[in-house]
C-alpha cells in the first residue's frame, strides 16, 4: 500500500515549514486543517456579502445546503430539529469535503485515515448524549436506558447493560462505515492506476464521488436519528 501512495506536495511543504520546530504533521491532519481553512474563508466571504434583497450566487447555494440539512433534521425530529443544525451540519460538510478531497490530484481524503472518522463519530456520540441529558436531566436520561415501558423492572440491569453496549457500538459502526467505504475506494483506485493509469481508474473515481456524498448523508441522517431518541421525553402512565 505504501508503495502505491504518492506523497502530497502540500504535506511536504507544510512539513518543510514545520521542520525548524521539529514537528511532523501527518497527511490527514494537514488535509483536515485545509478543510477548516476553506470553510472559514467561505464563511467570511459570505458574511461580508450577506444580502436579503440581492443575494449572491454563493449565498443562494449555501442557503439551499442549509435548507437541506434542516429538512433532514425536521423529517426525523419535527420542528425542533432546526435547533440542532450546527453540529450535524458541520460534520456533513467536513466529511463530504474530506471525501471529495481524495479525488483531487496532489491531495488526499483525511477520512481514509481511521482517526478522522473515529473523531467525527466520537464527537457526534458525545453531542447527542449531551443533548439528551440537557433535555431530560441526568437521572431521567440514564433511567430510560434501563426502565422501558412493558419491561419488568427486574430486567433493568440486563437492559441497561445491553443499551450501554449498543450505544458504545455506534461509535465503532459510524467509524468503520465511513472509513471502510472511503479507504476501500481509494485502495481500488490506487491498485488499478498502478496497472492501467489515467483512464481505467475514472469509473471508480466517479463512483467515489457518489459514495462519498452518500456516506456524508448517512452520517447526517444517523445523527438525526440518534438525537431524536436522545432528546425524546417519554411519558410513562
């Protein structure tokens, strides 16, 4: 695998600049920082040109993107889904841009390194639990892990253990789903390109555009589903 990979000129430049500090930045860290920089620049550009009466093309595109995020959240959570827009929307943008970056020559997908999908999954996991505790209170939130309608109270310890394992497995599931799809696509492209360069990898790269977008959408949708379950306040009669 290492023999098939080509070093990124951007990563080499960054590490050359950091050499006097005796710091080495891994590829996925450089590419993740680049995504954050791009989003920051776009945000500042739009902010300086915001207009209600005469919006620019970039503002219109971004408004459509935000409307899409809101529709996904409200479909799963109802009208209150809008208030949870910030983090799931930011994760979608980061994951999508990370997946697409792997299709650009000289760059690479940070999401093809398992540390990045794990960080995204862990962030979402912590966020929806924090929102659940905020909505229901600490005791009530953890109570719903053990006490369920129609389940005997004697089963509470077993149910609680199963629920904890289930929620912990979500981090692993989100990580491996994103990492496996992105890494697998890039591995296939590298192998084919090493045998028949230029033309042969193009169909797989096109498929990577579709898969990369789909994986970002799945991450957003699952985040909305997890948030829905976390902030729902059960009424036991």
